[in-house]
C-alpha cells in the first residue's frame, strides 16, 4: 500500500494545490463504507485503484520515464492526472452533472477530497453510483486511447446507464432487465408531460416536468424548488398539481401526464380515500376540466429520466420554465442534456 501511496503522490504533483493520499487518505471508517457499497466487484476494484492512485494515467507514466505525450486523451487540454481525468476534465464534469447532478467544479480541488466527501456524507447506494461512474470514466478513457473511439459524454453516460446498478439487482442478486424501458411517444395529437419530484432529507422537494409531442420534440421543460412535503408520494402529488397548472397555462389541451411513482398512480386510479394524499389528488382533478383530454400513466424511472433530471437539479436550476421562445443558449443546453438522457 505504501508503494501505491507514493504513486498517488507522484501523480498529484501536477498541481501545487493537489494533496497526497498521506494527507487525505481515507480512515478505516470511510474505507469500510467504500467496500460495503453494493457495487459489482469489478467496479469496486477499479474505483479502489483510482482512490489509491494505482491507475496508469499518462502523467504518471511520463513521470516514471516513459516517453509519451502526457496530455489528457479525452480532451487534449491538460496533463492527464487523476484529478484532471476524474474531476476537472470537461467530459468528467459533464458526466457527473448529467448522471448524478454532481458539480465537480464547485469547490472540489482534488479527486481525493471529492471521494472523501462522498464517503463521509452519502449512503451506500449513492457511493455505489459514484463508484460506477468512476469505472465508466476510466473505461471510456481507455476506449478513446486504445480503440480510438470518439471522446465525449454520450459514450460514458450510456455505459453508465447500461451497467447493472445496485437497484437493478433483485433480492437474490439476479439482474432485472430494465434496459428495455425507455421514454415512449404519446398517441398522435397528445402531449406527454413527464413529471417527477425529488425529496431531500430536509423535506424540501424539487419538481421537474418535461413536455414532448408525438415526435419526441421538447415543447417545454420546467423545474420548481422548494415545496415542503412530508413523504415522497406527497411530493409527487404536489408536483403533479404544479405540472397540471403549468401545463394549462402553457396552453396544452390534450395531455398525458406520466409518473414513475407507483403509489401516486394507484391512488389516482383508486380515486377515493381520506388521507392528505387523496385531498391533494382531488385538487389535481379540478385541473382536469381545463384540458380537452387528460390521461395519467405510469412508467419506470428509466422512462422518466428527463423529468427526474429536472427534479434532482431543481434547487440549482431554481424556478425555470423554458419553451421555444427561451434564449437560444439555454434551450440548446437543455436539448443536449435531454438528448443524452434519452439515448440512455
Ligand atoms: Zn481531459
């Protein structure tokens, strides 16, 4: 391990602000969390090698005397250190943000600081997702270098989504094939409005909605933050009410609202009850008369990725609504993100 530590030190000498594993190495508690995360063994192994500096980045090889170009094979702009490849490279930054809503350019100087913060503050499921992204970034970089693949976020993100995630493993460890579930087009003349809510530990919920027509063209996207909700299902119901009101204001008439919350879907179908959830759904149903046609459908989370993205990033995006008339740069940015998400 001492040898691996020195490799990390070498690699990080690229930047004076970088720190060594001796200063920021994880303590036993953090390593325990690392190894307990429900990741596949090969994913965990690669993530561990990155954490201890035991991956042969080009800068590392150069420092050991190999005569090669130390620049990052993915972006070509900086020297390829671990900090650059996994935190600062534009492709890495894009992948972290789009897949997990993580901004690695905000106050994170080194990979080890980033990883220590993840291990300290996140639960096992989240740590597993981070380990999987590390694996995919390393694999993506190798594909660029050795298979001459085109560099970019799309390859890494589709691999990230296609790989078995812990939530896709059944209780007996068998994989469930969710890969077939994707966003589907609404019937001709209908506008599908995917909705999703994301509830934080502080009981503040963010909402997201994305409206698309039968060609898959995005007509509007919006996020809202915050609304206080006492449960995830209540947050989803508040989100539905918000999306219905907004959709009527946007002039949509024939609409299909789609959720990935099974409890909300069942409650909507059931229609009667005494809980706060049913009162809220009664509110929602008063909006039905504002439309010419309303359907309510359920999809798996994999079919709801764009609304999920808007909801998870609602606290950053704040209360935005964009339609065709929005500033071009803004629309282009979201179009690109949604395009990536829909390809997953
Ligand atoms: Zn780069």
